[in-house]
């Protein structure tokens, strides 16, 4: 499936809502159960207590469409939201401690385009890597307190971008535009950058953030993409180290060698958005209202908070919190593991929603 370059993300979801995915997977819990005041999802070794309203945000700030989440070694949670372009002084990144208490906010330079965020340790120090799309069109490395180490724009040396896309980017979408979405980190200190809304290429950078090469681009699969939104290096025990790409508009995960050589495609997802891993599990948030866990054979062992059928058929859920159900998701845009296997889920809803899934099993 391909999309018109001028489609907004909201239009894209509406247009793809009619797509039905079939999943011949091992069953996970579809409905949530309540035990006293607890909302529990999952079964067996994959049971989680769901906490939707657990973050404490100061009154001077507001959620402006939550996008991605990341956790540092201390257990602090970093949440980036898209933000409103007309609120330039409002931060796009909020930081909370393990109990959900607010610590600090920063990142106003990403307002109107905040998207991907990851924590990476380098030489004993942790840093944030941030992607911004829309009119911002850049990616950056920050300290955990928000100081900018570097900020970069479209890699013009790749030869795939319109003139001026790096120096004077226009508020335009298209395959010759730069709309980075997420990172994956390489052992040599470099990283991969997914241009998920722009060129559909995966760019490789060295440890000094210099552009090296690229692979992918638009196409119908098998190493080509339609919205390569999420990316991750699979380093789970017993698994050959490879790149996993969320080929979102195709509703698949593509597995590639580190140089971009195609290996295989995993089907049956509903707009998969990003990837994370913990021990032997691979975590896949899907915009079609669920979070999926895979084992090292890439078999589905659980699908948490599944409300895909309702979300694809009922209009207006995204912008009406009264229609959200406890223990069920609306539009998971990103998810990451915390300490001990807890899961944090950021949903693409205008008023913001970041849920904590506390591991019980």
C-alpha cells in the first residue's frame, strides 16, 4: 500500500482504518480484567497492571499529542510530544521519575515536530537522541538535561532531497523531503536514522554523526518501504543481530542485515510503529490499538490492550477521552521497556496518553 504524499497522518489513519489484518498468532489476552482497583492485561508469564493516569504534569504545561518514550538507567521516563508550532516557548520533552513525578521539561526547539526519542549510553554518559518531523525536519543529540550537543538536518550528500531541504526546509511532505522518525544504534558508535515520513530511506551515520550511506527507499517490500516508521537492532540472546524495520503502511515488520540486505517479512500487524527489546522479548506498539510481544522465534506470545476492531470501525475515539476504555489502547505510537520488564506506552492522541504496564508475572 502506498499513500499520497500530501496526506496528513490523520487522513492516513482514516484511509487505512478499513484494512483488516489477520493474525495466526498464539493468543494473548484481548480483554482487560479488574481485580479490586487494578486493571490487568495479559496472561501466564505476560501479565501487567495497567496505569493510564499516573504521570503528574504541572499546570503550566499541557500534553500536545504524545509521540515517543524512553527510559534512562536511573529509571526516569522521557516523553516527547509533537507540540503546537504556534507555542514556541512550550517544551516538547517532559521528564518524570519512576513514580511518575515531574522532574523537568525542555526541547522547545522541537515544537510542532517532536517525534522520536531514545536514550543511549556513550563512554559512561547517557544522551538523548531526538527526531523531529513536520516543519522542524531535524535530528539532535542532547544531554539528559536538555543541552544540545549537536543538531543536524537533511543529509544532502545522499542525493535524494530537494534543493534547500537542509538549509531552508519547506513545510512540505514527499519522497524528496526529510521527515525523520526514529533511531537504531550500532555497536561501532554510529546509528541508523529512519526517514519514515520523507524519503523512506534508512540513513547510516558514523560515531561523529557524519552521513555514511543509505538503504531502502520507497517500494512494495523486501527491502523497500512504505513509511518505515520504526527501527531497531535486534540483539536478543540467541538471535542473529539484524535490523528490524516497522514498514507501517504495509502492516509488516521487515528484517534486514545490518547493511540493509533483505532477509524476511513478518505479517499480521496493524500499522506497527516502533520496536524495543528486553531479554528475550521484542515489543511492537501498533497504531491499530494494541501492543504485541514476540519471543526469539518471532512468534507472538501476547497482544495487550487490543481494541483494534472498535478503533477501526468507530469514529472520533482519538479525540474523545470519554470513549477510551481502561486496559485498552487507542493508538500506540511508541512503547519501551523499563526496569524489570515494565512497559511504557505513548499513544498518538491529541490530549496525550502515556500508560504504564507494570509487569506482574
